C-alpha cells in the first residue's frame, strides 16, 4: 500500500511557483481593459498557461464572458505551431474558427496598417530564449514600432528568461550591423525578460507606443526554468527542452560557420562541438586551462542524422553547465572558437572563406564583424575575443538597471 501511494505521489504534477502574464490577464484590473475591444495577439505554441491551455484557447473561449472580440493572430519565425525550420518564410492562414493568422516571418515582418485596422489592443505572448539573435525580440520591436504609428496599445504578457535574469555576456551590436537577427544594441545575452526589454525598446529607441506589461507573479532573477514549475514547450525544432537555452548562446553562432557541428541534427542540439578532424582530448585540455566558470567538457563522439555531416562520425566535446548563475555562455563559445583557431588555423581560415554567404550570416548572428576580424588576424585570438566590447557591456549594465522590474529581485 505504501509503495502504491509513493508511486502516485511521483506522478502528481508540481504546482507552478510562477504565474505568467497570460494567467494574470484574466484577473482584475487587466480583464476590464479588454472589454469592448478587438484583440489581436502575437503568439506561437509557447503561449500557454501552467495547465497547458493556449493563449488562443483562453482568449477565444472567454470572449463572451470578457466582453471583447478576438480578431487576429500574428505568428513569428517557426510559425504558430513552432514546427518550421529557421529561415523558412511562412504564409498567412486562418484558425478553424475563421480568425486570420498573419505571418510576421514571410512576405511581411511587420504588421501592416490593414492588419492593425482589425485590432484595438495587441497582446504579445511568446516564450523567448534570452539571446539577441533569436528573432522573437526583433518581432516584438517591429510590432511596437508599427503599433505606435497606428496608435494601438501593446500589452506584453511577461514570461521567464529561461537562462536566468542574471547572466549578461557577449558583444554589443556593432556599427552598421543592425538586421532582423540583431536588431537591438544589447549584449548577446542580456539577462532580461521580454517585458523588461519592451520598456527598454520603448524609451531608448523612442518608439513611444502605448505600452503595458503584465508582469509575472513569483518569478525571481536567479530562478532556473525548472524552478518555476512551469511546463516547457519547445521554442522551435532545435530547442526541445528547458536546458537547451543554456547551450544556445555557447554554440549557436559556431553553427553559422562551416567549421564544426554544434549538435544540430543530433539528440543534443547546441550541447556539442565537434568535427571529423577534431581531437577531443586536445581541445578539452586547452579549454580546461582557461578556467571558464560554471561549465565542464566531456570527450564525446556522434553522427549527425542530417545536414552537411550527415552520418559522418564527429569527435568533440559534450558541454555540461554546472552553475547557470556563474557560467558565461558567450565567453565560453568565443573561447572555443579562439582555441580552434590556435589548434586548427587552416580549418578556421577555410571556414571563413569558402562560403561568403555563410560568413555574412555569422556576422549578423554575432551582431558584429569584429569576431571574424580577430579570428582572421590573430594567431592566438582567444582573449581578444573574450575581451570584445567589455567596456560597452559595463555601460549597458548601468543602463539596464532602470529597466529591471523590482518585483523580480
């Protein structure tokens, strides 16, 4: 009997410690703001409550009770259901109930005046990854800019930064490098929630849209995503679980060069670094000497299932984050890149020259041409890469303080 009860306890879901903005939307004073309004929502599959009801389901079923109408959906990169690969343009559509779905990652990346004519209030509810190069934040910026022009209100429903709200790391946006992949001048890892970012966008870039953030209840900056008790819904095909965001800023930009496999097309996306020609022990030894905080490396071997190295044996390292509050993900990724140049200079040189379009994509993801410039011109580039934009990042930390929500401390 005791064993049976114990087994039952194991399967009782944990109660969420955090209430996201979506769940607070339907309580006072927020629900009263929706009455008599036409509502549009920018969302994807990650917009869920703690019991996995989607934002669309919540808004659609509560229309009569709430006294509003849901009139439009807007989807970001990867689509409304998150199943499309990176960079794939998407088309408009309709829900089964006939509500229009407008893609903001296709022919248009901004909501048009005609689209906005259908709404009075635009809600934004998308789980972000916590990195500048992930395009969801750029979509939010575009939405805010267009809403300001149309004098439409934007309400951001806040969600956790899945890395945490502490880690700030990586280069700033370089001069002339603004693109949809790097639209805002913040470090590659900014340590902010989308709600906090929206206030920074609105003031620092003079967007001046009618903005409101519905903050989370219970979230703290030091929390891991697991500590929130919230369910994890994959952000995209290559971000399957709540640990993946910890590794994305380490190896995501490495995958833009035809140099190493970063675990994409394996069961460990972004958690691996390797190639057919790489010596795992040599790279591990070099990395261990850097004394990088909060992370360890384990020699590993695998075969990607698709892509340029499909079914080719790769040798490299499995990355393990030991302390997500002290680790420096972009610093770690840049150290790996610098040491690869020192150990395999010809391979790095080749990767920067054989496919110019790929190198340009690397620049855009990094938000700067300086990493590639340092790689090309330095024999031992590791510490120059790590030190990149350190003074600018310190200046950003001072600016950032005024946009951090006090309730998250």
